[in-house]
């Protein structure tokens, strides 16, 4: 009787072991599935889009001013909130070691008399703005609109604009001459490192002799999808006149 009971236990041991292995496998599979599902729910797809970039300088506008601009147009692809994007530009001619500018959404990087918004400072907005053929207002600044095929983002500057910023090549950023009041900054200064400077001897009007980007130069434009930190567009752009 005793020997028979022992034999039965010996026979049951492999069965119990197999059952335990099955239970452990099921638990592990459930845990992996739950983790994977959570990762998928928390991840975000990288948008796909193609763009065209045009940059021109010193275009005759009227008898008193020339115009320079950069225009970025989505040709095909997804609808993308500009609040999810940042634009990186590289000006190889910028003085000093810093030649890159990061353009962030809703950063109020431009102070211009051409801008009109309801955000407190009636002259402040974020370039590049959604080009609707008018002066940009609330809803047209970078970070406020959703980009889709056919839409164009623009940053521009006229030679009669004023700016009290100059480029500090040691610090690698713009510094204001002014310590109080409005510090005028053009959209092209917001877009590029060491674009140009205002002339304090000429009521801070743009000094064309300080501009570092000219027709024939090449600048680099990158568009980054910030939630995934993926570059969705990059191009070396030849500047034209």
C-alpha cells in the first residue's frame, strides 16, 4: 500500500511540472501582451509629407523697399499640427561656431509692425506664418494652424523694416541693443542665425551690408516631428534673387 502510493506520487510529479510550466508561460505571455499594447497605445506615428522650399532675397517691391522671404509649401502628405513641428535652419555663412537656428512653435520669435494679434503684444507672433495673402493675425502663426497639402508657411522681411538686434558670434545668438520697450525682430532673423542686423545709427533700420545670405548661397532646411523626434524633411536650398 505504501509503495503503491509512492509510485503514484512519482508518476504525478512530471504532470504537475508540465502544468506549472504552462501556467508560467500563460502569465508571461499575458504580461508581454499587456506591455506591448500599452507601448502601441502610447506611441505616435511619424507623419509623412513632401515639401517645396523657395528662398529669395532682394526682390524689388516698390520704390522704397526690397523684399526677402522663405516659403515652405506642403505638396503631398498628412495633415500635421504645426504645434508638433520644429524647423531647423543652417546658415553656413553665420559668424562664429553657431550656424543653426531652431524655430519652435508658439515661441513669439518675431516682433514686427506688420504683425497683429490678440496675444498681449499687438506686434508679436511666431514665424513662419500661414500665408493667406494678408498680414498674419491670430490663428496664422506657427504652432496655431494645421499644415496640409497646398498650404504655405512664409517668413519675410522688407528692407525698410527695423530691428534692434545684432548677432553675437561668441554667444551664438541675437542680442538686443535695447534694454526696454519693444525689441523689434524680423521674421528672417527668427528663421536664420546671423541673418542681418539693425543699424542703431539709422533708427535701427535693417543694414543690408550686415546680411550674410545672398543669391547663390545654399542654406539647409529641416522639419522635425517633435513627438517622435524624427526628421520628416530636409533639403539644401539654393537662394535666388
